């Protein structure tokens, strides 16, 4: 596929690559393309897992394209159905997404990575929220990052814009694995294949519950689960897959998940 976003599909896995030389920055048009891609991924029952990465060896994504902004792209313009980068505001995105961070990951690029479920990073990857230096707010990161890592580290990043190397990012817990650059995508696909083989209805329930729990008390969320007030949980508890899991355990065999 030509254009700023490349796609590769194999079985139930979709790989999405940001390919906008020189730095993989995202303008409004690119964000709208990404929103369409991830909405299609969400709605395609044959797709189970997505990987997002950047083209080249230097940049994953630096976020907002400031050159496009200088040329007229409004910072509060139409980013598309999923908000900036296509996924962080996309409703009901209940499938696992892996970020394969292959270099500089900053600003909106870091916000995209934080919108995924697992972050793998190359040994040379670096992370920052430099918006403070350009007089704007890292809006999504201001919401998400203090919930993911220690508050004072998140505020340090937000208030000073300082850079973290991959070892520090891993130490604070928002990077799952550090890999040699030439192993990064191989490992992402290995992990994606593992997730592809798992129960999609359970993944969907996990993601909906986790999202809800960010803004609710423990007991409120538990009550919703036990009363089947989450759509994904209600579907799971009435599904063939729920029975298949129990039967496979009793019969000492691998389950065959059908997603229904």
C-alpha cells in the first residue's frame, strides 16, 4: 500500500507502519487515514491483533507534524474517527495492539504508544514529551502517563520535557521488553501470533473492564462484571468459547477458540 501508512496482513494479524519521511510525523490527513485503518481493524472479525511501528531505524513517531501546522493544519482540527493517531479515542477498540518502537518516540508518538497494550522497544529507542518547549500541552499524556508510571516521574517528563533512554523507560514500567533493533519486529510478530491464538472474547472483556476501571471504584466495576453490565462480559458469559474453555481443560487438550 502506498501513502503515509503501510499495512501488512498475515492471518489474523495486522501490521501498521507509519511511513512519512523524514521523521514519521503525523498531520491531519495521516491521522484520518490511521483512524480508518484502526476502525476497520476493530470491526473486522477475522483480525485479532495489530502491531504499530515506524518506517526506518531512527523514528517511531515524533507526534504532531509542526511543519504541517505551520502550513495551516489546526492543532484542534479533524484528526479522524479515532482522534490523533487513529486509536486513542476510538470507541470499543477491544483487540490487543502491540507497539514496536524503533527509535525516537515523543510527543504524540508517545501518546500513540501509550494507547497500545504492550510496548516493545529497540535498544536505541528514546522517549519524551517535549510539548512544554513549544508552548502547548501533551493532552493525552497528561491524562494517561501519571496513571502508568510514578506520579513524580510523569510530572518530570511533562514539566521539563526531558528525554528518557530505553533502559529508564523500562525501569519505570512503560516498556515491556528491550530488544536489538534487528529483532524488534520479529519479537512483535512472535508475540502477536501468541495473542492471535488466544480467546478474542476474553481479550475484549479484559480491555473493556480495564478501561472502565480507570475511572471507577473497584466495587463499582466488580458489580458491573457480576451483573453482566459490560457488553463484552455479557457476550463472553453466553458464548461457545466460554464452554469450550471449560471442556478443553476437563479433556486436557488445547482449546479451539471461535470468537463466538
